[in-house]
C-alpha cells in the first residue's frame, strides 16, 4: 500500500517516513523546500498534520511552513487524483486554443483547475508552460505528453484513461 | 566523434522529441536493429531546434554522410533500419536534409553548438567536441582576472533578459570581499512560451556546468547552485547525471584538473513560482524562504546568497562562456552589433510554420527571423504581431518588423529582448485578449509584497476582462493606461515593473482593437467568445447534420436535409460547428 493510501485509511501521518526525510537533510531548516518536495513526492501531498509535525521537528513555526506551502504552486494540501492532467496554458498553447481544451476537459469531467473528480481518478492542474511550445496545445497525463490537441482528441484521450481504469478494476 | 567505421543512428530525445513520440521510435529502431542483426551505433541526442519535425532521426553513414529524417514514427523507424540501413535505399520522401540546411544552415550556433549533435548523457562525447578545454585553458594559462577580462571584451550580456554585461557582474562579485562566494545558475525559465534554457540543459548539460566552473574560477567561488524549474524533470535528470560524471572525472570537486581550484555544484529544484526568476527572489527561495524579492541595492554581487557575494547568471549565458574562453573574445564579438555582441537563442512558437529553437547573430531583423528561419505564418494567415519577452515584454506590429534584434532597438519599441521567447500571432489572435492573458498570468504570479503589483495588476486584469466581455466603459481605456504607468514606476521588482508592457504596447500599436471592444462590443479577430454569435446561413446549409454531431452541448437542432438552427442559450461558442461545416454555412459575428 502506498504511503498516501495508508494515510488516507488510518488518518495518521507516517512519522518515521517524515523523520527519514528530515534526516536526509540533517534537520537543516533552510532545506524546508526540498524537505516538503520529498514529503509530497512520497505521500502525494502535504498533509496539514504533517506541517505541524515538521514545524515541531525543525523548530520553526507552523505558520512559516504553511506560508511556504501556499506560496509555491507545486505544493498541494489535498490528495491528488490517480491521473494528474497537466494542461499547459503557456502563451503558445493559449494562442493555439488551450481554452477550448480546458473547456472540453471541464465538460467531460466536471472539474476545473485544481479540482479532483469525486471518484478520485483525475485532477486537473493548469500549468504555465511545459516547454514544448511547437507542439501546442499540449497536456501531460501521468508523464505522457499529448500534443496538438483538439477538443475531440482530448475527450478521446480522457475516455481511454477512464476505460483503462475500468479494465484494470475488472482484472483485479 | 563518429562511429569509427560504423553507421550511427541518432534519435532526438529532448522534451519536444519525447512528446512527439521519440521514445516509441527509439524502441522500434532498437528492436529492428536486433531483428535484422545489424552492427551499428544507436544513440540519443538533444534537440536540433526543429521541434515541428520531431521525432527527428539522423543516420550518419560510415563516410560521414548525413541523412536526416523528420516526423519518424515507429513504422518509419523500422523502415529506416530495413530499407535504408539494410537495403541501402534511403527513404527519399522523409528526408529533411534540405529543410535542415535552410533552417540550421543560416544560424550561428554557439550556445547551442552541441545540441542535437552529441549525446547529452555522455561526458566523453562532450569532451571529444572540445568540452572542458576552456576550463583546462583557464586553469593552466589564465588568471581569474584574465577570464573576466575576456568575457568583458566579448561583450556578452545577460541572456536572461536584463542584458547586464556578464564580465562586469563577475568583476563586482570578485572585488567584493568575502571568504565564501557563490555562483548561481538561474534555470527557473518561467516565461510561458520560452524553452531555450530547457533545451540547452537537456541537449548539452556539461556546457552549463563548464560555464559555471569558469565563473567560479573567475570570481573566486567554490560553491555553485543551479536553481532549476521543477516542471523540467528531464533537464534535472540530465544535469544530475552530468554533475556525477564530471565529479568522477575530476572536473568538479577538489583540486580540479590538478589545480588549486575547488568547485562543487548542487541542484535546487524550484517549486513553481514565476517570481523566483527575479534574482533576489531566487536567493530567498534558495535560502528556504517564500520567494519574495527585496529592494536593490545591495545587489547580489555585494550581498547575495547567505549575504555573501554571489553572481547569478542565466543558463544561456553560461553556455556561451566556454566558447568565448576557448575561441577568444574577438571571435565572439565579431558577431552582433556595436552594443549587443554575439548571438541569441530564440524559441519560436505560436502561429509559426517552423516552431522551434534557433540561434542567430544579434542585429538580424525580426522579419528575417520570422519569415526566414521561422518560415512565416502558418496556414497562409496574415501576420499581426510578435510577442517578445513573455509577460515582461511587448507586442511588435508588422510595421516594425525591420527592427534589428538587439537589446537597445527592441527596448525602443516598448518590448524587450527578454529571455528569447518569440510568439507569432496572426489575424485570428485578439490583442486585447493577449494583454488580458499576460495580466492574468502576472496577477497570479505576483508575490503580493508591494501594493503596485498586487493591486495594480489585479485592477488592470479586471478592466481587460470587462473589455473582452464587452462590458467596459469608454473611460476605462484611459484608466488602464494610467494604472499601467503607475505600476511600471512604483513596483518593487522586475516582475511588476515590466508587467504593464504587454498592455501598453498593444494599446500603442493596436488601439483600434481596443476601441472595437469598448465602443462596438466587437472582437475583430473573432476570438473573444463572449462577443461572438454563431448562426447558420439557411441559404448555404444543406442539412447534413455534421455540425449537429460535433456540437458538445446539443445546441444545434435540425433534421436531415433541413436547415439547422443554433440555440443561443445552449451554445458555448466552441467553434466546432464552424470547423465541421463543409459549406461555410456557419457564420461567426
């Protein structure tokens, strides 16, 4: 079971795991950003209880850590969906119709930027620029890049992920 | 270093190549080589810059002849092995040699010298291409002062956008007293629509490391940091690998190449804040704080990271340095104009025929870049403007296309050189919407420290949003300009001070579009959806139901062979119906 799933089930933050991360940075309070990045990598998000625990361990105020978490776009206070759709809203994607792609996703999944579907399958994240502008508009789902999107292909791709998940559930 | 008598196949595997399916092609070629039992060398390479033709596969025959293939999918990859390599018949239809010559041939590639040519994961290949020779030269025969002097004489200016002379920055950092000094590489490439730094790191990570080593030697720093954008995972992986290899080869660490010079390098991942591209904010972030800028002076060269003298330079700047040290300042300064020496890398994107990455000498005109190297506007549309410098830059109209690309000429137009993003817009791009887009971006990224930026950008965004919705009052255009000038004057850091540029330049050059939105509630580019209505021309509609099927909201009613009708209440103005109609019966007003 992943750390994230275990935490969701028990509601207890994996303290030993967080201790280990802090140990990797020798408890250096200035390493707070990489520590939070590691916590998020392993748990999937930064749980509120985790902030309190980190503050205690690093001897800084929880407000300071919360301030950092909310300042940087990368950190999330809620668990994410199984598939994270990173929709590029860079300039090139914008002039090539990212708005229509965003509309198609919202229409298909009924979620907006930053939201997760009730079944926990998809989270939609809007990002500034992924850096493959000549293939715009683009989105990345779980590390796979989809280029030169149209509203139709976008819907098709999302349906493929939905079907993939159903197939996986049946096989299990 | 080629294949020593063997054929070499290179697959472009940068983010753009991978996004276009490069790994699948690589796999297919690997399998085909095994199946055909052929002895050749297959390797990865970075991006040659022709992103619009990715995945690109190069075949280099034992005699050195290059066969360049574009848009190679799995099937084509297999055919290259079976027909070209095995059968000796190159796939004529897919060869892009001529196009490559016309795009790459006209460039001067200094920062990009190895991108798309060497394997970025191989230190040996970098060294074979003359890599680390500059460090060797500097450590053996040059004093740190001489390195600074050489960079100063080359005329190299900061390629991150501000254009401060690099040699001067290094000299200040060197002259400031302190036991510990730092070199920081700003790889927090945040301008949406710019990917020069990503491509350089992915295609030639050692060039950046070597540039930092030279900077460290020049200013007397023993520690460097690379602040890299977290959104660039591949760039980070390749840098990590390069740092590890450089360490193992004695090119990083203690007593580099047997000298007394020590230099260590660490990567720090950004956490998604555009403002961290500003150097004082970047320092705050490196120190583990919220990335908020502070007032300058003191400049980082005096009090930077941990209050120690620090030189912060951009990725592209560092990539230029080894070439300058190796080939000499004069050779570099021979390119460019009087005040803007050398070359500049640009990321071409938007409505461009050949989107990608190019490096050209300074002083070339915008027209030559866009219509020459860039191949002009896509789909025979009419050119409208080009946005330079991302959200800090401005939009340049067609009448100014003969402006030379140098720091000072571009600044005079109201735009800036910026980091090198060049987004081309055609007649279907709405300039008011573009201004709104950039303000929306800047507003979200404003750190909130100073009032001008925090509130000024918000108020400007609100006005622009009302304009794109046809809800603004006539006096708001003047108000918008007034706020823009105030934010420019009053904001604390570069982010706020330059945020009004897209607004001011679009008002200056495309005022008629603003007026159409304000007075006529009309969007001339037919882009602002709130101002559009889709209707079906009964004369032209033959009732084929094509649009009915494509409508995502079931807003179109109509039986087969009868005129269709759009329900305006349900219509979300997605434009699918206009795309679907083969008889141009869907009218947009």
